[in-house]
C-alpha cells in the first residue's frame, strides 16, 4: 500500500508548467514533472508516480 505524499511546493502550478517547458536537462525535467503532477493534483501517492512513468 502506497503512502500519500506530505510535501509543500512553494512554486505555483503555472510556474512549474512554464519551467517544465523550458528546461533541457532530462533529470531536471523529470523532477519538475513530478512536482507539477503533485501540485496539479494529478497524483497523491508514490505508487501513482510509478504508474505514470511507465
């Protein structure tokens, strides 16, 4: 059973989306993607991120 994330993200959803569109590094893009998913409410648990990355 997956645990819910307990994280506060200071950046707005829009700011994360804009940064995601301009970043070129693969690792940075993955990190921003996960933050954006969390901030936008698309994922709430660690298991959901694993499923989206397949």
